């Protein structure tokens, strides 16, 4: 029995010494016993930073931003030209059409829908391609010259939506901040050439709205339509200022646009 007790004590001493040695070794190499050092976090890639910037823009968490960050030029170009923008617009239009299918029109000629024009109905992508996809500051004179050419292509999914709205019995109003006095003829010709035929009215910014913000201008137009007796079932635009203010309608839908912001 005495020999057994001595043997057990010797074993316990060895275990204690082993733990002590392991603890000392662990302290020397800077790790904790039975723990694993986590791998260092990888630095955020530029693509991820720009993706976060674009998400903040679309969620309206950065109202009034002026230009696309220069380091995001490649990201915006890839988004606009690589197919994702088109896919996003198509997906949004699917949601709009699902909503439209549930609307029961009154049939009295007062069921209305509002569509913005620039980068909602027709695209300025080719103009902004030459402006580094919005990295360059806005050029009012250059943009007017572009509009006067009348070369803005239709955004296919929105043209399809427009046709369904007209054929479905909606009075479609095209509402734009373009100046009526200088840009109306070129804009209307451009719209007709791209297939936007059958709308109820195109409404431009005229002298009575000169100097007003986009929100104030479009709010006042919508308010006038409501006062005329129209029911606005839907409102689609690429800018948050298209979808803010008064008399917005029953539903609003935002089309993506990371190239510029209309304050």
C-alpha cells in the first residue's frame, strides 16, 4: 500500500510539473493554453467600399452628394455597363407590375400614374460615360447640348411598363425638371422616337417654377393634378427628390442611379 501511495504522489508531481512547463512555454510564445490565435482581418477591398457607398446612395443615407468618388469610377462603370444595373431595373419593374395587377381602376378617366423622364424613361448613360460616370462635376451647358441631340435611348423595362400602363387604362403623366422653353421640342421628339407614345401629358419646369427645388416643383405639380381630380396610383423616379414632398401617390418606386444626385 505504501508503495502504491508513493507511486501516485510521484505521478501527480509529474503532472503538475508538466502543466507548469506548458504554461511557461505558452507565455514565452505569447499564446494562451488551449486557444487559437485568430487570423488577422483582411483589409477592406476598394470594391467593397464602393459597394457600400452605392448602397448608402440608393438608401438615401447620403442626400445631396455632388460627385461619384474618383476611386469608385471603375465600380460604377461595371455596375452600369456590366448588366447588374439592367437586372436591378428589371427586378424593380417586376415589383411595379405586380402592384399594377392588383389595382382596380375606377374607369372615370382619373386614374393616373407619374413617370420621371431622365434616367427613368430615357437614359443619359452615354452622356455620363464621357463624364467619368459622374466623377466629373455637373456641366449644365454640356447636358443641355446632349439633350438637344435627342439621342437618349429608352430604358427597355420602363418602356414596357409605360406601354402596359397606357394599355391598362392609366393616364400616364411624364414629369421632368427639364426646362420647357428650351428643351421641350427635343425632349418630346426623343420620347416619340423611343416609343413613348400615348401618354396623357408631358409636364416640364416652366418659368413659374424657376429657382424652386426639385421637391417643391414636383410636389406642386402633383398637388395640381390631385386638385384636378386625378388619383395617383404610382410614381416612379430615379431620384429621391422625385419621390419626396406632397401628393406622392399610393405607391412610389425608386430606379437605381449612382451617377448623379438632384438635390
